[in-house]
C-alpha cells in the first residue's frame, strides 16, 4: 500500500521500549528482501552500541539503518567503520534548542538526520511513534545549519504536513501514526497525506 502510494522508503520498526508497530527481526528481513528497488528499507533500531547495531543490520539486511537513540558519537564512528555499506540516519529528538548542538557531533559519521519528537530521557524512553509534533522553528534552524539531508517526523498528518514543509523545508518526511487508524495503515489517510505533500511541494519548489 505504501509503495503504491508513492513511498520512497519503508520503515521497519524493531523492538522498542515503547511506541507502535514493532515487528520481529525475521519479518523485517523478509520484507527487506522482497521490497523492489529503488524503494529503500529503513531498519529502526534501538541498539546503542556499534557492534550491536552492526549485528542487527546483519540479521535484517536493510538498505538503511535509522538509529533512534542519541548514541555516543564514538559509537557512531565505530558503526561507520563496521557497516560502511549501509546508509546511516541518526535520529535527533527535538526537545529544545540543544538539538542543534548535536549536528557537529554526528555529521562526520552519518548520511542524514531525522528530527523526531521522542523523549529518550523519560522513565520509559520514547524513541518515536509518539504522534506529537515538536517545535518546527527549531527544526527549520536545524535544516539550515546541517550539511546533511534532514528528514522530518513527529505528529505529521494530512492537515499539518503542508505547514511543516513550508516552515521546515526538510529533505523528506517520515510518518507513522498520522496515517493509521486503530494501529493499521489507513489507505484514505495515506492518500490524503500524499496529496497534501504533492500540493505543498509544488508550491515551495523553485519555478
């Protein structure tokens, strides 16, 4: 359904401390093997050590790994050496302006950033799928400051994605709860979201 709607990538959520949609590594590997190019497969991993992330990549064979925790930058460097063949996306949970301080810490070791609305320091860490938007003004500043492409996530839905695109100007969008009903991907919401993105993208593209 997502590919038919025009998705450029599928997010495959592995075990998480909280949030919707986790599936077994065996199913992630099965989906990753059947997705046709040029669609990318993103493994969302909550592992924090480079060796463990590399093992997770080896068990599932995605084209991209999305690191949902603010890992030690030294581990980010190690991962770049352990898994140079896989694109690496570092999630930044935007809880305040200090998110901008993380750009130089990770930029040398990753291919892209993804801005989300989790709370990694909570008693039960929230690492995605919250359905909450964060401060897009900070996200816009992050995009302007980063030399790496920046994905935007967090509470996006058909009614607000146009404003998000106009304000933040992200490289791409990541979504989950905003196109689901009762936890299941909703074809009508997905179609509405894609149409809203198309309209906003056309309005903001250079002529």
